C-alpha cells in the first residue's frame, strides 16, 4: 500500500511516522520549500490525546526526545488586569504526570515538535510540491501538482489545513466560517532584561491579561532540556534547531478592534504588526509595554480565526482528511493540535489493520467525525460563552487549562 499525505503539518507528519513504523510506503507532499519558511505559531498546549498519539506513532527514541523537549509545566493559570492586579488564580491538577502520555499536560514549541515529527523522513517529505487536485479511480488515486507533475497512490490523505485542496474537492460544500476573532502573535527571547520584566504570575504558568477591547495571552516556554542537547544524547544524528527559552504572547481581539482593518493587517509586515500590538496596550502597565517592546519583531504574525461546520457523513473512498483539513476550530478548548494528532494515530491504526482499504477508512471517518466535530462545537460554545464576558482573552484561559480525563475520542 502506498499512502500520499498532502501537507507536512503536525498531523500529516505524525501519520507518516506511524505508517513508516508499521512498514507502509508513505510520501508527504508539502507546498512550502521547507519546514520553517512560514510562521505557524510558537507555544502549544498538549494533553493526553496528543501524548497517546505520539507514543503510538513515533519511534521510541523520538518519543523520548519529544518528552525531553517539553516545557516546564504550569502549576497555576492566572488572570490579570492590564495593571497587573490578580483577578483569578486556578491551580492545575498536581496529579497530571507530564512524563505519562495518558496524563500529559504540558507546553511545547511547535517548531521543535515539527522537527521531531519530520526526523528520519527526509526521503519521504517532498517540499515545493503544491497539490492542486486529484483524480480517483477504482484502484487508486492520481495526484496533480502545480508544476504539472503527477503521482500515484492507493490512498490520499488531506492534511493540508484549513484551506485544504483535498477537502474542497472531496467535500465542496463543507463550510469554513470566520469566527470574528483576530490574533497577533509574537515571542520575547528570555534574556536577563526580559526576565526582570515578567510578572511573577507568568513564572507559575499560563497567564491571561484583560484590557479593554483586547486581551493578551502569555505563556513561557522553558525547555526541560535544550532541544539540541537532548537530541545529541537521545537521538544522535537528528537535526533539531537550537531554540532558547521564550515568552509567547498573543494579542486577541474581535474583528475591527485592533485599530486597523483585516485587509491591512493581512498584508502588514512583522514590524507593522508589532507596532499595532504595542499601540493596543499603550495604556497598560509599564512592565508589560516594555516586555512587548523586547519582542523578536521578525517573529510577529497575524491570523484570522476560522472554524469548520459539521458535515453529514459522506461515502468513504480512497481519499480522506485529518486535522484542520476537516475540523478546523478556534483556539478555545485547545483542541486543534491535539485532535489532529489523535486523527493521525487513529487513521494509522485503521490503515494497518489488514482490512479492506475503504472499509478501514470508513471506520476511521466514523469515529473522527464524532470526536472531531464535537471538539469544534465545544470550541465554538466556549468562544461564545467567554467572549460574552466582554473580552476574547477568556478563550485563551480555556485553551490552556488541562482537559478532563475521559474526554470524547480515543487513540487506538
């Protein structure tokens, strides 16, 4: 069996690792020229859904490397005012063991995780290959690329994100809606000067700051071990970029609340976006203003938050979807990356059972629709409830709280 994966994001790479581990011929086609050519985010919160999926799909040494490069876990989630007055403190369950995939609750650097997921797949990841369409036959799928080339596969997996070409062809009526939320992301390297400006609450864990029409989400990434040192000991030969500790921040607001229209923000360069963020907090506590001023400006980027709508069951075929390609969701509930990784593990398990291919895909899709769209709907409900409190930063509080055990969906 030859599996083609469109998209080298977290879900697509996790699936590829699991299929290689199970002896399947898999190739990943990515439109970008490399892993790091676009800003895609920094700090992620991962829970047991991701922990079990990564344990299922990664070779043991790469799973150990993943655990070694997670961040120092949060002990308290804090809500502050723009003048640093504490509004609320919420303790994180002390019984969650960050070393146990079944109780995982930790932060990771997205870039480091993506490099770990790509490790050992060099000959199977094909960069600069933009999928523009496909044709499905009774015994396979022919992929068509922007450069005019084609590839043949037995199965095509659309792991190509919220703008998925695969989804638009397979499910042309599947809607993706604009939630109205906007976020400017940035990161502040943790040198001595930056550390002196960080409020004490941020050292305890994820922090949300309420300030008028905008909110600031902030989370430290303090690696348990420097990624390059951990790789040298645990998985020699694996390339992991040297990444220092940093503070991730996300300035969150509703549409048209950032002082500039979407059309301007969407094409603004990092320096202009950083300036917008600094203006938005110009009346905040001096330490917060000074902290954002220390941002690595070139790392600043903007996103419009979009979300999928539930679609009815479709006829299974040799083409399927995972992650944001089918169930994109807002940051509320922190389920996007976790659900994509769970998709990858479940699809890997289905494809390697020895069953008929289409029957295996049908089994995967039935479960994925259930837990995937449940996660979308939970995130939408949380967004509506918390935005109703007067500030979208409440989304980030929900995003970074550990999820209750026994959440819907499981990794087989």
